[in-house]
């Protein structure tokens, strides 16, 4: 393994440090599909520091998911450089990339992507199975991750026995089980009603505030973006706005102000 990757993986995450976790410079992405060439990213430069909570906004097709796929090491830029925690991602082999992804990045998507006939706890354990962690340690870490999203009581439930919000929390627990330094969420509330969406934002705000987890979230909804600390707006593959959230919403306060639902 390359020395800088080894060093990056072994470096303890210290809550106080404000090192950039993401440094991207002049990213371009072209998709070649037979006759047409789509220029999906047109020079994206950005720095995101440890402990930030960033919302990425922009119209459909503006390049948000393309950008997230590069940040998440699921795809490579056509041009430009990307450093993840100081590591030049373009220099890594596929195996090293997979390891970096598994150990440093957590992913949450609009579709919860849970295995249907598998309990919450087993779903959360999956990344640990890939990482070769032994059963006893897997159970311990899986229960700990479920506790972090407030789902300890549902560890033995399968997805069909859980609400949409609970399923998304299982997916968040699964993304956290390896203690990633960055959580990447692409439209995590896209399938959820508004109250449940705020509950998911509460989970994100707690992880960001209490654990200083760096979070990058894609959303179409302005009110959801206001739970973050910084919003970045994409248009036609470029960043057209990058600003702090002026009046930040606090999910726990919003939930307290909502009328109680009948059971
Ligand atoms: N695999 C691909 N092959 C070809 N073109 C692609 C591919 N993925 C994305 N594109 C194109 O790149 C552009 C950016 O797409 P992207 O998925 O990043 O947009 P987005 O901002 O995430 O949109 P949405 O809000 O609808 O999810 C679009 O024009 C899209 O059609
Ligand atoms: Mg998208």
C-alpha cells in the first residue's frame, strides 16, 4: 500500500482539527454515450473541512450526483485533482480505492438499499463482513451504530417491519458502522414525508454536532438544506453559489413544534 494512504488510514480523527477533508480543484467530467458527449462537471473547485455540514442544491441534471460519485471515489474525474484527507485519489489502485471507501466514507441514498429478509442488525453488519471483522465484534459495533441513530429497539426487525424513516436510519447506521470520517447522502429524504425528513435531519445534526462528523448532503428542498451549515448550488456543472446558512434550522425544535401524530 502506498505510504500516504496508509498514513491517512491510520491517522486518528481528532475532533478539533480543521484540516480540509476534501480538496477538489478544477474537476471536469465528460460522459461519452455513443453520439453525444455530456460535459457534466465544468470546473468544480471546492474545499470542505472536517466537521462541516454541507448541502448541495441545484436543478436536475446540474451535476450533483456526478460530483458526489467523484467525492465518494465511486467514479473518477475526467480532469482535475481530488484529494481526500490529503490523499491524491487519482494515484490509488482499485483495491486501495475500495479500501478507502469502505473505511473512510459512509453512503446514504434516496432508496434505502436494505436487504429485505435480513434484520436491521444484519444489514448494518454488512460493511463489517466485507472488512473481515469477526462475528462478536460485528454484533457489538452494529448495535452501537443502531444506538447512534436511536434504533436499538428495532435491531431484530426486518425492513418490512419498519417505517420508511426507520429504514433510512438503518441505512444511516450501516453507513456509520465503520466510523467513516465523511458521510455522503444523496437525496436521503427524497422518499420520506416531511415530518420523517426532519427526523432524519435531526439524526444528521446530532452526528455533526456531537461527533463532528463531516456531512455532505444533496437535496432539492430548500427547507432541508437549511439544516446544514453551508449550501453550495450547482448549475450546469458549475458552482454558482457557496454560502453559509444564514438562519439555520434546528431539527429538534422543529419536531417539538409539530403537532403530535395519532398512533
Ligand atoms: N452515467 C452517465 N452517462 C451519461 N450521462 C450521464 C451519466 N450520469 C449523468 N449523466 C448526465 O450528466 C448530467 C449531470 O447528471 P447528474 O446525475 O450529476 O445530475 P443531478 O444534479 O444529480 O440531477 P438529479 O437532481 O436529477 O439527481 C446530466 O445531464 C446527466 O444526464
Ligand atoms: Mg442526482
